[in-house]
């Protein structure tokens, strides 16, 4: 394509995306295709000759769209949101257009310095401890996902605990890590990948609100120490995946301080709520954390991938991950006056992801973000009140922010059938989990364009479907 052709095709694609959003409610939220259907519609061999753009766009409509689950639909309530917004899409487009590889400061100073500035802004907007800012001992870095942040934290913790020996010798010490039974599975994966071994991961019991019990953590640490093990890492979650349970960060943090364990706080979804002062009590004690992450790509209107990872002491990261081959040596690095973000995580090459975040924060402003977050929480609370008023449904745990865990008072099979039947209509999509071994339905409200009417209609649909299924069951 010449720049002129690019201009022409590009405008069509912007129109295509705008049309998509205008018509998004016409698509079934959950893709209805069977396994293998999309692949079978595509040629087995790649084209030998280039094809016109019009043909590619035609096939996008005809062959790809039926296999899309519409995460951006206002009726998407599954998992946790992965919302986006037009400013984010445009910021990402600019990033693709610039095609910058920002592995070190010298390969695009703006990519590094915008990232540093935007993450300091966010720390300020969310009232994070000073130590997480680049102007202090720490700083922030954008990772692809919360899973990568977990891995980065575990490896940095491992090195600190072994005095940077395990980077040389492999893990020889008997390290042991702690999460709760509700912690996201990415932590277990990180523990496996970091060479700690899942046998050395303790799953601490939770209370009736599914939050980690600090006294059980303390007890387990003492027992492990008695057995000659070296406790080194604890993950506390602000907003667990199943039910947005809130681990008591302060109490866990105090134990970590006393026991010399690295405290990582995983606030992947709920972290966005910290933009609003009224939710900041949920992070009480965060000043005791060594690292903290949250995903703007979940609830902060910023498209995948974008995870913010803050550390209290950046030198602990740099000492863990820094390797300086000849081909990356440069004057700026030698001065020590710049951040080279390749030293802050696993990967070398990195996209210019702060651009989309910058677009989002500048477009909405702190107040605009607060407005939308509050609206989502209010819609979730309204949904919860309708569940409470109903004779047939019950709330399983009181919703803390924007996730409602509820169930029909009938049995597990009925709840699964209800969810699948609603999802098959294509009108709405939500998912389930298990709490205390019982099926729980999850209404996760965080799509950029979700309005009260969508939530209301979905509740009506759920109720009507339940009534219909019950009637058929009796018949
Ligand atoms: N942590 C929590 C609490 C989550 O809910 C999730 C995903 O839903 C993750 C981590 C993993 O997120 P990512 O997909 O960014 O790795």
C-alpha cells in the first residue's frame, strides 16, 4: 500500500469499527459457531499472490465475525470485563503506526518517559504510596498481563530472598510461597515457572467472605520455618476472580514485614476502583507491599494488553533482570540517568503501550473515569437489590464493587442450565464459578457502553428463562 492507499483503506476501517459499535447489539454476544467451523471456512493454503483489501474486508465480515464473542457488547457480563474505548483504540492505532520498539530509553525516549510519567499520574490519581513513584525509590512499568506481573514479582522476590544467588546457581534454597485458596491461578503458574515448584506453594484458608485468613497465614509460616523452609513470597488479592473478595492487605503486610516476605498485591480488576476515594479503604495497608498490579485492560477503558506493575524498590527488579549484552550498550544507559524498561520484566521488545493509556486518561480525566466506575458499581448494586427482592434467587456474597455473585435457589444443575440457556439466546452473556462447592452465577458489570436498561433487560431475561425452565421441568 502507498500512503495514499493506506489513507483510503484506513478511513474505511475506521468506518467499519464505528459501524461495528453502532450495531454491536445486533450480534449474539456469545459466538454461536461450532469448534473448527471458522478454520474450515479458511483456505488451507496461504495466498501466493497479494489480494485486494476489499476482498480481505469481505472475508472479515463473512468468515471471521461469526466467530467473535462480543466482549465490547453492553450485554457482556462474563468473567471480568476487558473493556476498551474509542480514545484507547485510537491511541493503540497511533502506537501501531509509529511501530516503535521501546526496549531501552535510547530506542525511543518518548516511549519510556511517557510511560514513566503516566504511571506516576496513575499513582497520584489512585493515592498510591509515594514509594511506587519514579520520583522515589520505585516506579511503574507496563506489563502485558497481571500473569506476567505475578511472574516478575515472584522472580524478583526469589532473588531478594536468595541474595541474588539463585540467578547464578538455580534455586537451591527451600523457598515457600503463600496465596489464598481464592488467588488467581496465574500465581500458581508463576511459582511453577520460577522454579519454586507448586509443592512449595501454600493455599491459605479463607473466611466466610472468601478473604485470606491472616492468622492461618501466620500459622503456616511458623510451621514451614520449623521444618527448615524459607518463606519468601505472599500474594494478597484485592478483588479475587471468583467473587471480588478483598484480602486484608494490612494484616498480611504486617506478617510479611515481620517474616521478611515479599508482598505482591494483585488488584487486576478491582484496582481501577482506586480512582475513586470511596473505594480506597479496600487497599488499606498497601504501603506495606513490595509490588502491586492492576489491569487498565480489564476495567479502565484501555484495550488489551495493559497491566500496570508498581514496585517499591526498582533496584530489586533491575538487579534481578538486568543483562547488558554488547549490542545494547549505549551512552544513555551508561550515564545511569535513564530507565531501560527491558530490565524491569521478562521480555526485551516492548510496544508503546503508554500511548493508549495517555489517550484514555487525557480524554476522560480523573473525574470522567470516576463517573464511569461509579456508574458500573451502582448498576451492580441495583442488580443485587433486584436479586434480593426476588423469591427465587439469592445473593451468595455481598457485592463489594461491580460483581454480583448470585444463584437461583434451585440446584447446581438448574443454575448451569439457566446460564447456558440465557447465553444461547445471544442477548446477554454471563459466566459462573464455584464457591463452597456450589455453582454461583456471576454478573460482572464493567463494559464501557453498558447502561441501566441493559442490566434491567438482562435481569428480566434471567428471571423469565428461570420461570420457563421450571415450568418445563414440572411438566
Ligand atoms: N488476577 C486476578 C485477580 C484476575 O482476576 C485475573 C484475570 O481475570 C488475573 C490475575 C489474570 O489476568 P491477566 O489475564 O492480565 O493475566
